[in-house]
């Protein structure tokens, strides 16, 4: 099975970034220098850039999302570690969310497995971020959603959910290398969403910005999104407008 193997982020201090993701978010450092939670999830590779990262609303790269079993527990854990994080909030019928940034300004989203009020009443492991955590979503922006759909079909990615957010002028599309089948046959079904956030692998999320003509890629040596690597594909391919490299 192919895999979303690695996210590359360019930053001014890769070592400090790795330490933050390990010490604060509970990831582990691998032999190749990337950090992650292991399993079928993507890892994150930090590489050197000359400048500081400054996110823009029209960047191709938006965020990562860490799915947790108990977002309120995760919120308190991060506050105790000195992290400035928004209070968890149910965002429409999309998800129960909170946001913060890492030391270099990259956005990190927490998303609970369940909508607000749906969490099972049980004990959660307080030694783990949120009682259980997964690198669930790698989120990019696009102005050309049909091109994105074609790209994902070409490499056998499974569509898992479509989430229109008309009030904010975008629609979210989710794809993964998986044989899992969403519970609802209609990809816009609300029931697919909590199921999606419980997957234990990294899902590719696209925010289709309805009014955007283009989205911007960073300059080659600038801080920011350095691309993503998919492995195990049947052919080598490079989506230059997304900085995605696929290889056998």
C-alpha cells in the first residue's frame, strides 16, 4: 500500500523544531532525523532555511492536524507546558477543534475523534497528548479542485469525505491511501466525519478556496512548506504545483 511518508518543512532552527515536536507533542526522533508517531502516519522532516517563516492566507500549505481522543485533556496538557492555544470549539459540523503554532509559526490543529458532546465517558491516558494522538491530516490549499481529484485518482487514493463550508467560502476534500470505506456512501454525510478523525494514518486534506484563482508556493530556499513525499506508488511522478513527489 502506498503511503504519505513525509512532510518537509523549512525553518530557521530545525533542531529546536525537532525538540519541540518530541518534548511537547510526544513524537519520536527517527534514524533519518524526521519526527513522528510511527505506524502508518507521516513523519515530519525539518530542513534549514535562511529566513523566518511567515504564513499567508493564500499559501499552498495550511497546517497539520493532530487527532486526539480527548481535546480538553490535550488543551490542559499544552497550557501546562506554556503553549498559547485556542480553547476547543465545535466548528459547525466539521469538527471539535483548537489551534496553536509551533515555535516557528507553523499552524497545528487539534481535532477530537468526536464532535463536542459525543466523546465516550471513560478514562484517558494522561501520559499521552490528548489520551491518544495521531498525525491525522496534512492540509493544503487549492484553487483547482478538479485537477486535485484527478491527481488523487491517478495514484489510487480513496476519497473519504467532502465538507462544504459555504459561510467561509471553501470546501474540504479528504483523500488517503487506504482500502477503508467510509460509513456513509454520500461523501458529504456527517457520519463520515468523526470516523475520518479516528483513522490511524495520515490523510491528505485539500481546502478548495472558492474565489481563489491561484495559491502560492514558497520560493525554493525560503522558510515554509518544502513539500511532501509519497512512497510505494506504481510510478514516479512529481506534482510541482503541490510540491508532492511520488516514488515507487
